[in-house]
């Protein structure tokens, strides 16, 4: 659940009121896919309280299937993000103690007919703890056995992991069975256990036949696949906040691939979606529709690649 200082431009410490929105990487990506006209189901856990009910209601509002979302009691709680939209110094404060989504188990995965789906998409956040780590790796194993494409959003949040070595070992295992891997330069650096070796790690994964999207923030992205390297720039916009860009990219990128667009065009549409979302309050509610994405691509002068 996200809380945004209101009105836009207000700092958290000065806010007299907040607006709410659905949050979380997996939920945002699922909402983005549904906003693009696709279908998505979320496998996770929510707290058995009013906040969990809010999250369930919001998922259903965006059209995300919640049949595999389990309520958990006890001390588990949905995470909370408190965010301002002051573009000069945006704050994003995360409360993730006893996170409910970490309670996803192997039994939750066993209840899913993975062969009924077009792909399995895992956000790396849920790999940071047990039992959700083993459950996610089991989902990947079952998808691989069923011949279902596996997508890994590295999504490294250091505060969730016990140490960088555990993160590297886990990401390496997950990436090894994935078909598409998306992450930024720092995240690939964690995977490589070398912040300067991220691009080499990305190249090594691409050499195994995988699609790898190596994001570099304001410097755009590099897509590696089948011996080819493609550089994509960024769409310059007047941003309100940095949050939600990665989830918007993933949702629109996957939607474009699923609709039959080629890899280069899919990355371009994902980049455009990321640019749109940072100009709006919220993450899930900011995800563009196909028409909004088409209009943006038609009217924007196009992406630029900064000098390295």
C-alpha cells in the first residue's frame, strides 16, 4: 500500500493529507499488463486485515486475478511505502517488517496450474527471504519443466537481504533458468558480486541464449540477444517522482512481446511507459493504456542517448 503526500510537490514531513494507491513491484507490473489489455494473475500473500483487503480490492480493480492470493494472519503485514512527489528531493520510505508476501510457500505454488499461463514472471524482491525464496524457485522449476517462458525482474532491495553474497547466489540460480532477465546496472553488479562487472554478467547470460535488458537509468538501456546489442535512449519528461518506472517498463515490455511486437519495439514501448509513469502520482494508477502509450510515442520527439 502506497501513501503519497498530497497535493503533488508536498514533502512527507509537511503533508497534512495523503492519497493511497496499490503498490509493490509484482502488483504494479500485473496492473501494467492489465492496463495494456493483457491478463495477469498474482501469486502472493496479503495480511488478513483491512490493509490486505484494500490490496485485494485494488488488484481486482485493475483486473488482476487474485485466486492465488492467500490471506495470512499472525504478525505478517502488508508492506507500506510513504512517498512524496517533490521532484527536487523525492523521498520513498519503505516499511517492510514481517512482510506478508515473504510468507508465500511451496504449497501456494503447487496449487497453481502453471501450464495454463503464458509466462511466469518473478520480481526478485520475493527471493530475499524464506519461504518465498524457495517457493519462487519452485515456480521457475515447474515453468521450465512445462516449457513456459520465465521472466526475472532482478529488483534488488538491499534492506531485504541478509547479505550481498546470498543475493548473488540466489539471483544466479534464478537467472540460470530464466529466459528473459531485466535489471539495472547495480542489480547486475550484485548478481556478478562486482559492481563494475554487471555488463559482463549480462553478456554472459545473453551468450546462453537469454534475452537480457541492462538498464542504466538516465543513460538508457542495452538489450542483448542472439549476439546482437541494441542501445535504447530515454524519453525526456518533466518527472514528479522516480518510482514505478521499472514496473511500468516491465509491464509494457512484456505486453508488447506478447502481442507479437519485435524485441526492439517492445523495449521502446517499455521505455515510453516508464517515462509516462514518472510524470504521474502513484504507480499502479499511473500505468498507461495502449492508447496513451501510442499517443505519447506519436507526439514525443523520441528517445535520446546521453553521452557516456
